[in-house]
C-alpha cells in the first residue's frame, strides 16, 4: 500500500484526518511530533524550551530519514506544521509517499487552537494575528511540498476522506 504524508499548518486537522484515514485505508498512523517525543522522552514544548527550535528542526529531519531507512510502508504520516520549511525534508517526504496538503484558513485554525497550550510557537501571541502572518509566510512551502491540496474549511470529515479516496 502506498504511503500518505500529511502536511499543513498547526490545527489543520492532520492528526484527526490522519487517524480516520488510517482506519479507512488500513494504514498505520504515525506522527512525527509523537515520534520525536518518544525518542526524546519529553514534550515538544520542553524540546523548544530546553534544546531550542533548531534542535527540534534537526530532529524532524532525522525522523524522516529513519522512516526511509526502515523502509516503512502502508503508513499515513502526519507531520509537524514546520516540516515543509526545509527543502531536504520535502525531498524526503516525497520519497516516503504521496504528500497531501490540508489547507485551512487562519480563522478556522485560530478557532481550532483557541484553547491550545501545546504549541510553543503560539505561546503568548495574539493567535489570529500570528497565525494569519505565519500562514502567509508558509503558504508557498506547503504548496511546494504538495502533490495534492485539500481545502478543508467548508468540508466535513467524511467529505475529506472521500476526497482522499478519490486520489489514493
Ligand atoms: C510546529 C507545529 C507543531 C510542532 C511544533 C512546531 C510548527 O506540529 O511540530 O510545535 O512549526 O508549525 P503540529 O502542526 O502538529 O501542531
């Protein structure tokens, strides 16, 4: 079975949709943030706090490399929102599988992350303003990484799963 890699901003639904797809397509669900936390035995917030963002970004690349080394197949891989920022990661993700960008508007994302305390990048920020700006900066990276884009704003989860079925 082909692998699927999900990219998109924080709160774009990668985890929720990834889990649903994993049962619909009998693929194993993996999440790069969870794999990093498992390896480091600390939360993503603590990695940012004690080891810094560049350490975290290197860990993201390392995770992709190990998945390729292990020749993982039949997986659906949810990636952290900043995974697309490095060309090297984009190349690795495309080697792993079909890359789907789950896009969502800043308003939808801000609403979903309203009470979130797990994203270090959002700490102490005016969420809507920060998300709008960062999403604008990152949009080109998501589009560049994507083999396929799914706009999620006005779609139900069922509709999104159907859309993936149509391209898988
Ligand atoms: C990040 C997104 C997070 C996590 C880290 C950094 C980002 O993942 O990797 O907090 O740079 O956008 P999610 O997209 O799963 O929230």
